[in-house]
């Protein structure tokens, strides 16, 4: 996967290190020259460090945002994180944007514009490592002695379907050995039906054989 991170502080540098160790490609946009210089020396793997403002589309483009699978904003300023995610999401159509929210009161604003957000700085690393790294699939529990997994799949912003109109569940090409059992929105949870419409940010509750989880991940990323 290719991940662009805005902010190279403690959270951003940790995320970059974790993702690089897992074999991903990472670009970090950092406004402070000293921090950018330090990261360019300390990081190991396939990475790029850009000295610039993550809220500026020019620097996002320099970081290869058009090829990004995930954009993560980790700065200590909520307004900067919101703006940078909006640019990545609306200008460059990045499938998934995640923001660190420092003031919990701002969570509602991020959610209303379809940006995944975490208010606790101690949780954002786990969110990226466990969900973004796995392509929005996080294992909730294992069933039948571990052969079948119950998972939550966050519907990303779609490249081949209308994000405003959504996608009808019956038209989603689920891999053999998997099915959508329910859909959770910010307001409710519904048992899956053929005419149910999914939108970016919804969570599909999927039951799948463990060996097809990668196929489930690839399918949702390709919507």
C-alpha cells in the first residue's frame, strides 16, 4: 500500500515506521525543516519526506497523493488536519482519509464531511496499523475454531461508483466464501438486504472464510 502522512511529529513518525516495517510505501509531509531532515535520516524502507505544508495541494501532489491508498493527517492542529483531508479526499479522490482530532468537540465536524477520525492520540496508531494497513478490514472475532472471521469493513470513497448515490449491496461482487450480514451507519445498524445502499464511511459487517479476507479487502478497495 502507499500511504501519505501529513505531519511528521511523534504520531506521524511512529506511523511511518510501523508501516514501513510492514513493507508499505510511505510519504511524509512535514512543515518543520529540522523535523523533515531528521525523518529523512531516521526512516528505513521505501519512503519519501517532503518539506512543506500538508494543507497545500502542491506538496500533496509532490508526495504522490494521486497514487495513495490512504491519507493520514496527524498534526496537532484540527483545522489543518481537516483541510488536508478535505483536499486529499475531494481534489485527489484518495479512497480513505483518517484524521487525528485533538479536541473531541470537533469529532462531529469531521464525521459530517466523511472523514474518519480518532480523538485519542494513543488510538490512531492502532487504527492505521490494524485497519488502513489491512485495507479497511479489522477482524472483530473468529468463529468456528478460527476458520471463519466476523469482520468490519469501512466502505471507502469509491473511484468507480458515485459516492453521493452510493452502491446497492446486491451489486457488490463479494468473493466466494464471504457475505455481508449487516451494515452500520453513524445512526443505525440494519440487517443486510439486496436493496440496501452503502455509502462511504458505512461499516459492512462481513462473515468470511479467513483465506478470502485479502480478496474482501481488494474488492472494497476497487469499488
